[in-house]
């Protein structure tokens, strides 16, 4: 019995020594940077950015608990929650704040008086009030813009259906990014003689009825990179596919989640570039010397092949033979970047505690 007890104690000692680094936040390397991250809501586009950001930061040499400490919060699409998150960030000194999506970037802007802010996935940083210049940011705020090429997307819609007469649009008018893109869509439709039918929503609970109305009236539907709609793609995508109405969307990840077609960037690139900006700031670069990065080049044409078959559409050669053509397939997306950086350690420490208790 004594031998077994001794063996257990030796095992605990070994585990404790292994866990010391993982369960603690201190570092023998000296300077530990603190970065706070706020994400507006949980959906594929923003999750992709967050995951790519995490991976790029690690590739740049940052390791949680050694030379950097992350504080990650998700507002869960509730703008009443975002201000309290920012207040929580203010309770301790941060070296940089990362805000993923326009609504939380606008909230995080209040920290820019003494803390650099880097945004990701902001369609129109100037209209959102984050800077007055993309080339020379002047409010201690910079970041990456996912300005979508509305005209290019709708041109593809005309290539698919040259007789397109009515196009429906669905968006949350409370999101500055969406308002900007819908204005571009309106200008395009006016120029082409296409009737545009607008439906606005204020929350996910309104999306199903809104999309049902549009699919009954329109030849096609356009959804910009709207966070409310992106968070409800499990409703929007199937509704359009069932009605045989093509759904054109503002992000490649929305194609992955059930949209039919988009023209744009890969959101992983957005996350990587956001990390590169944070790296520069942590190494002492002034925000004013880091221009806002707008992704306008090397765009791809994304098509969901499963939805293509459901719609019974034959892609025109100008799309299918385009060198930028990329096939997207729906997949189950599971993301918890913060878990990857801290959860394993946390679970290990909990397991160690349980093991000691069993003694």
C-alpha cells in the first residue's frame, strides 16, 4: 500500500513540474505582451479570420503564456454586450486591441486614445468613423477591410441569367458595412434596369420570414457581408436553394455556408494580414505608419457546387473558364481558436487537480 501511495505521489510531482508552465501565465522571457480581442458574433466568416489570426501570430513567434497573453471575448451579436466587454478590457493595460467586424470596431474605438486598435473585416473604415484616411490612419486605429466588389458579383448574376429582372436584397440596416454595399447594389440595378426589392432585418429571428418573401418575388437574392445574415445562413441558403433562386453573397465563407456565388478574397488572408499589423505594433511601429489594407486584387470567383446542382443551373463558360474560378463545398465548421491556445492547458490543470483529489 505504501509503495502504491509513493508511486502516486511521484507521478503527481512529475505532472506538476510539466504543468507549471501551462497552468501559469508568467514567463521567464521578460516582456509579455497583452492583446485583447473582441469578435462581434460567431459565424464562419469571422471565425475564419480569428483562426487565421491565431495561426499567423503563432507563426510570427508569439506563444500564449510565454511572450503574449490573449484576452478573447465574443459579443454574440449583442451590441449591448460590446461596451461592457470594452470596459473590461480597460481594467488592465493592453498593448493592442483587435476588433473583428464593424460594430465592435466602432465600440473599441474609444480605447484608441491610449491603446492601438486593429480592426478586421470592416467594409468602410472611413464611413464607420474609424479613420479619415486609409493611407495615413489618424485615430490610432488601422486594420483590414473586406470591401466587397458588389458590381463584380452582380455582373456574374447577369452572366448566369441575362434576363434577370428582379433581385432581392436582405440586410441589417443597423450595420454600416451593409448600408454601404446595398447602396452600391442599388446603383448597379438602376444602371442595368433591374428592379431591386429591399428587405431589412434587425435580428436573426426575422430572417426566415424575410427570405421567404424575397424568394417568392425575385429572380435572385443578394446578401452582402452582413453579420446578421451571415449568422443565419443555415436558414437563408436552404430557403433560396429550395425555391430555385440563386443566392449571391458577399464572402467566400458565406458560399461555404450555403450561398451560390461570390467574388472576393479568402478570409484567411484577412486574418493573416491583421496579425501582421498587430506584430508591427507590438514591435514598436506607429499606427499612423500602417495603412489600412483593402483587399481588391487577386480576387476569386467562388461557387458552391452542391448549391449549383440544387438550382439546376449550368454555369456559363465565362465563369467556369475564368482562371479565378474556385469551387467551394459546404462543410461543418467548428472553431474555438481561444480553446486551442489555452483550453488544453486549462483542461490539463483540471485533470491534475482531479487526480490529486483521488489520492
